[in-house]
């Protein structure tokens, strides 16, 4: 094979690696068979594509080893950057978050120097993906929008739209009838990127399920199931199976739910705890319980509890890794500044001996000041890891940690507890019409309005965007409804001065008496009630019905 032919085949393989996995693998086999005749750069390019393939197939350790050796040995800046971007992505998926954020900060510093358009798009894609993973949705949106505006390739537009919609979905700012969903799917399918298109369809299916539209969710999942299998992407295939299992169970088709649930477990990425895996075990437990097979139900429940805890622990680990990365970056910057100042002082000392004592004292003072600032920084980031930066209340991971402890204690003492989810209605309107500063002001006023009705033992946290979670202590469903109504009325009285826009909120309430003491179940039931409040016209309180049969 000539060098020109090899170069053309490498570029072709690179361009179809997500759109046509079968063709990608076939191209790599041809290149590997002719590796001896490739140039040095072409062999390195082939190593990069092989590392990417290992990551796609879920063999993360092999991917990291291959790509890091390429970073260490290659002289090509673009290849090193692309390998580094892929390593960041793999480290995040493999739950090695601190290393992922460390490498991400290095990549973003290099990004302005990278001229290759494909490499720049890859860097922006990885940044948006990783920030979405730690619920930094505004940062994720920022990089996704840059990727869309970059528009050098159709692939970049497709990936950018998917990441933008992911940020909107995760921050509860996406509606099932949003026109961007259809246009993004169309942009991806036009270029054969069916993996991205079907990731977007999982958001649609989840929104249908949350809204009680089971048949609509099943249509989305079944109509594109074969297409998802052809992507050969284990994580996406497992998610489709898990969603199918959930939808079939809600529909009452226990046999189909069991079959899909088992497929989701079998096809899950090995040694990886994911939300689809937890969902699949939850459905299998519910099916076995409904069928009266209590031994199987117990076995599935134990696996569900372990997977669910592992997934929630993983979410918390991501958040803490992000905060630690911020702290380390700040501390390193202070240390560099201190060392630079010391070097300046030592230079002056050599030049002017009679200033030696004064400079020594200044150096010691500066080091003491740096140590003091570093300690303040540590305390600051410790608070950041637990509290929402805008409103000052708990962030989602810390709320979940405290709520699980309170529920565990409540189970032992049969203490009555209620979970309340609050979501501002049409909040996107105020951000779009008046700007994010106005939206931030409304969020702060909303928190103050709710805090007036909360006691010292209640928990209050911001889940992201305009959604808040509350755990009410020593409270039954009836009392939780009354207190939620008081908070709703207080929010409605917020004076915002934004023309015809009126602040209002919808509430969903679930109680341990109906939903048990598992936080995930309480949140799911409160979320279902919240969507009921939204569907009923918004600006109201809805409670989870005790006779609900869906899991």
C-alpha cells in the first residue's frame, strides 16, 4: 500500500468511526495488515484510531495505555492533542474524574494554539461532555454552543446539538415538544451519525415516561431499536434496553419488561456502574415481585440497591473531583506566584546585599500570606463542594448524602418524612427576555420565599437550573401539601418588575408512608407528581398517588 493510499484510508476511517462502526473496523484491519509500510506519522495515526476503538468498545484500560503512550512518544502536536482529548473522555467514563479534570484544564490551555479544525472540535466536544457530567450545565452549554458555531464540519454541528440538548435536559430546561430536538436529530441522521441521533431520542423517551405517555415512549424506542444495535455502542444499547424495560413494565407487559431488563444487564459495560444498569435491576425486581417470585425479587433488589448506590456515589465523586480540581488549580497558581516572587527577591538580594534582611523578611511574610490564602481557599472550596454557589443552599450531591442518612435513621424509628420537588414555571422565558442576571435574582428570591416555611431540621437543595429539592422532617403527606402550598403562594408574591412575566412554581410531593424510605423511589414519585402538576396547568401542588402501580 502506498503512503498516499494509506493516508486516504486513515482519513476515511477517522471520518466514519461513529457513523459506520463496521466500516471503521474493516478499514483498521486493512491498515494493521499493512502497518509495516506506513510512515512514522501514519503508524502513530493508526495507534490513535486503535486507542479510540478500544474506548468505544468499553476496554478503557487498553485505550488509556495506548493513547498515553502516543502522547509521550509522538512529535505531532495535533495527534497528541487528539489523543489527550480522547483520554479525558475515557477517564471520565471510567470514573477517574480527578485525572480527567486535570487533563481537561491542560487541554483547554492548549486549545487556542491548535489550528487543526477536527482537533479543535474534538477538544470542544470533550469539554462540553465533561462539564455536563458534573452538572455544570452553563459551562456545558457554552462549549456546546462554541462547537455549533464552529461549524467546520457537519459532525461538529451534530455533536454540538446533542451536547446542548443534554445540558438542557439535565438542567430540566427541555420540553418534549421542543423544536430543537427534531432539528438536531435531522442534522445527525443526514450525515449518518445515528449514535448521536439516538442519544437524543433517549431524552425524548425519558420525557415521555416522566409525563406518563408510555405508548409514545415505546414508539420512540421500538422504532429505532435496530438502528441502535448497528451502532455497536454498548452504553447506548444498554440504555435503550433499560428504558424499554421501564416502559414495558409501566404498560403492564411483564414478559417484555423482563426480557429487556435482562438484555440491559447483559449488555452493560463491564465493571461500570451506570444509571441504565440501576434502572434494569429496579425493573427486574418489580417484575419478580409482581409475579410473586420473592426469592428472585430479593436477589434483584440487592443488585439494584448496590447499582443505585454505586451510581449515586459516582455522581458525588464527579462533583467532588471537579471542586478539587478547581482548588488545586487555585493553589498551584498561588504557589507559582509565590515562587516567582521568591525568585525576584533572591535576584535583588544578589544585586544589593544591604537589602538582604528586608528581602528575607518580605519573603517569609509572603510565604505566610500564601499559606493563609491557601487555607482560605481550601475552606472556600470545601463549602463549594457542599453548597450551591448562587443561592447558598445545599447542592444536589450534598443534599442526596444528607437525605439518605436522614431516611436511614427515619426507617429505624418509623419517622414520617416527605420529599418535595419544586420547579419554576416557564423560567427559560425570563432568561431569554431579560438575561441571566434577572433569572439569578428570581432564583435567590425563590429560595428566600421557601426558606420562610422550612424548619431547622428540614433539608433544602438546588438540583440544577430552576429545580429544587426539599426533605421535610416529621411531616405526613397532608402537612407536606399544606406547607408546599404556602411556599407556592410565597413564590407567586415575588415582585420581579419584569413586565407581564409572573413568577410561579409547580410542586410534586411524595411521602415515606406511600413510597418507602429509599431516596431514589421518593424522588421518582415526587418527580412524577411534579410532572402531573405541570400537565395540569402549572402553578400548583400535586401529590404522588398511593395506588400508583408503576415502579
